[in-house]
C-alpha cells in the first residue's frame, strides 16, 4: 500500500513561502506500533510525507523547509491529509539517504534537542533511511495532558510561557485543555522527572475496540497520532469503538482534522474520530459501544472535511495501543 507523509496542521497555522515536496513509498512491511513505541522503531508511511487522511495517497519527497506555523501531524485514511484535533502543528518526516539528525533539525529550524526529545532519541542515536521522525514546528517539547493538569502548571513544569502555549495550540484560554490533548510548549524543556512527557499505556484486549465503520476497510495505516484511517462513503454511520463519555465535539478546520468527536473511555483511554460530516452526539453524553456518534465526511471541498482526499474516518487512540495497527 502506498502512503504519503502527511502533515497534521493543528490550530490556525499557515504555510510559509517554503513548501514541502512529497514522494510515495511502499509501506507494506510497516509492522511497528509507531507512536506507541520509541521513534527508533518508526517506519515512514512514505519517504517524506505529511499525514493525509483520505482514500487517496499523495506522493511526497522529503519536505523542504517549512514554516513553524505550517507543519502538521500525520494522519490519513488511505489518501492523504493533515489531520489533528488541536492547534498543534506537528509533522512527520521520513528519513532520506544522507540525512542526519542535525541536518533535519536545521532544515526545520528547530534545535537538535527538540528533535531528540520529540522522538525519544539521544545524541548517540543512529537514524536510517525510511525511519519516521516527528517534527515540531518550533523548538520546544510536546506535553500529553493528564487528568488534573492545568495550563499554568504545565507552563511552569516545562519552562514555557502560557501566552505562547495558548497561541500555538489554538486554545481559547487557559481552561481550554482536555485530558488527552497533545500540546506544543514553545521553548520548553523536559523536566528531569515528568509524568506528562512519558505517555502511559493502558493494556487492552484485542476485542476492547470495534471498528468505527461497518466495512472496517483500512485505507491508511498507522500514522500520527497513533491513528488508523477507515474508508467508506460520505454519510455512512460512524460508531463508538467502545463505551464511554463524549469528551469533545468540534466543528471547523481544526488544523486539518475537520469536524471531530473525542470519547473518553472508562479505562482512561481516549479515541478521536476525525473528518466527520456531522456529529450526532454532544459533549458529556454517554455512548455505548457500536452506538452511532457521527456521519462520515472527508469529501474534499465540503464543510468540515479538513485536509482530506476522500470519504473516511480518522481513528486515533490515546493512552493505549491502536488495535487496528498491524
């Protein structure tokens, strides 16, 4: 299957005059649980691509320089699109022959330490062609919001500025954060001991989640963030993969994710359903496994489709392994 390197543009980001090029790659052997295992295990969905969610794939060559406000996270559904559920501008990069950690950091105008932190690497780590790396839009760190966290505490812990965190993540204010959010902390530093930086993983059985779409046709393999795309027809019902409480429903661009629904499950794991045409549930509502929560969207040019090349649902799992990652 061919995948492209997708950018997941969160928030109100825009491309700079510099652009990214894309190129296709065969990822049929993609077997590692990216975003659940260290970056050293990453295999690119394609040589250098941004996350695209769709029923089509876009070829991409190693991205050239990109404005910090432009990078997106990788998400995709058999096609290509930039998907995410926040204001983050995170990108995925597939290592090319001749690349080095320092050259990649320089290309994206971020510090080497930022690149190492984002990918759980050290200065002694060796990268290889085809390896997938997460690229932040600015020098700093990523923070996974946990229960009880406040923005002021996060800013203090990571030595960041609240105003900068709000701006780059597209937040409405200090209280506008949710458990499961992945925040960029501009200029941030990793504390010697941090419960936020390390993402805890809840062990779940293979049958805990069901496919969010009846056909269960995977159109895009594992990509940022721990996501799988399922293709279908626009207007098809999207169902809750497991019982839980609707944590967030958001309409709009959402950094390329388009309209989306997020569900918090009893075990603390969170699932996100992106590129939906219409949400059929509201925040705080209890849903049962298999219950219809939205209608599939993603048709290019339609309202709330985000960055997509076709009808599909972006399904990402936070706090556990995505069971559909093969």
